[in-house]
C-alpha cells in the first residue's frame, strides 16, 4: 500500500493527539503500517533545544516534514500532531511530503480555555508562558484543509469517520462498507475534495 | 520484508557514502525499500545549528538513530553514513534500532591524508578546521562491528560483497547464489558472526 501523511494542526488542547491515536487504531485495524509522530515526542527526539519563536517552530516543522516524507514514500501511514501554527511552513511540508492530508482540528478559544486540563492557557494568560499559540503567539488556520473537524462540538467518532472517509475518497485507503456512514456525509466529503481540485 | 539499519562509521574520506550508495543499488536490485541517510543530508535536514563538539555529535547521532528506528521497523533497509566517532553513541543507536549492522569503514590516516580530495585534512592540520575527526578530535573504532572493510586496501566490489554476505548470513536478506562468492569468504563471515554471538 502507498503511504501518506495525515498532518493534524490546531491549537494546544484541540485534540490533535487524541484524534491522531484514534485514527491510528482504525488504520492499524485495516492492516496498514502506521507511525504517529506526536508533537512532544518530536520535540524530544528531533528538536531538543529549539524554542517557540517563529524561526524555531518553522525548523521543527521542517524536520517533522522530512521524516514524514521518508516514511510516506516507504508506504507508511504517517500521522503527525504538532501545533504547526504557520500557514507557509505547512505549505512547505505539503510540498516536501506529496501525499499530504491536512486535518484542521478546530476548537474555539473559549472552549480551550474552559477545558485547559494542564492549566497551560491559565499560565499563558498570567504571562508565565511566552509564545503560547492563541494567547501570545499567532495561529493561522488552514484555508483549504482536506479535513476540518470541530472538536469543540462534534464527537470523536464523527471526527475519525470524517478522516477515514476522506482517505477513502482520495483513494489512499480501500473503501470499507460499514453501517453508519450516511450518504450525506460521503457527499459532503466528495464536495470538499472537489472544491480542493482533487476530483 | 523486515527492515534493518546498516550503520556505516569511519573517518571523513573513508568511503562511507560511496560504499553506502553501492550497497543501496545492490539492495534496490533485490527489490527492497532502501533509504540512505547521508551525513551531510542529515546535518541539513535534522541537525542544522549543531556543531562538532562531543555533545553535538552525540545529539546528531541520536536523531539519526531515531529516524533509522522508524524506518527499520517499517521494513526499510536503512543506510546511514555519518562519522559517528563515539563508541557509546553508536552503542545507544544499536539499542534504539534493534536490527543494527555496524559497518566499520577502516582506512589508515596516511591514506586519508594522501587522498584528501576536498583538502579537509590539510585545512585541519593547518588549524583551520576545529574538531576534525582523526586530527583534532577522537575517533573510537568499533570493537565488534558486524562488518569491517578496509577501503584503503580492498576494492569496493569486495566491500559491497562483504556487506551483502553478512546480511545474508544474518537472514536479513534472502540468499542469492552468485558466481564469485568463494566459500572461504562465507566461512570468514560466518566465523565473525559466530564470534559476535549471532550464530
């Protein structure tokens, strides 16, 4: 099977890693080789010493993209979950990788600040964390992501389904007939991909 | 097919990349997925900003090892050609990667200084390059590499053959009957692997 990269982007706490892990399970069930390059894991293994300036974030994203490209061209379903706040850096990652599926984990800031399980937003508001995306650092939402999920309002099952249906519609994974996929959903996804120029 | 990492180590100019590329061709001919992580390419894509202190070299080797481990566990024949002068860092790489075949590209310093196609040894002797392995920085040769080639005295064909025969003996690639492999060579390789505790 040919590889691809699912590039999850979104603010801290928007559910990138959680959704990434759920999608990983679903792809493993379908017999694929899967790797998850989680933001924290990457910071530890590739980017220790880098900070959160624009330059350092871009370097971090470039490194992730290079590793994703190696895995992708060797048939791996590669999932990466890093904030990756800058549009241009994501565009370059898309170019480096080729079979690139951008998944925008959208979640409004009020919801993120209300959840805040690690208290990071609170600390950022108090000025204790610099360069915190959404508070003291920009987040540039994707303009044309292949998938957009709203983790503030939709269930994780719905989000996973959107990702899988998109991969099926792109021909990156084989179609599976399953109860529960409404033809409306399929139509919406086909429409989105058509708008992006795929179909 | 299961992956593995061929870890070429040796001083600058010892022929790591050249041999790596030849082995790449041979493995591609055998239908494997192959990736070469060359020292310079890795410095550009993973380790820009790192220097050549022991700490920075170790960090560089750790990053390479992490990427090798991802590729190896996804069935890729991964070839890396970095000086990787420190024994302990290579031992950690071995641990991270698992199916790890160390290829020591041995070449005596006189030969390297006589060749010196890029004039690097000359510059290092003149004090124009700091931390130059073999001149102003240590190189710790492997004590028990799976393969040892002497690029100062043996032909590249012989070196490639040693690597391939070792991979065959380890069961990492299927055996190919070919004219030119003497049973003496096979015996020597079997002996080496037996000494290393493989067989």
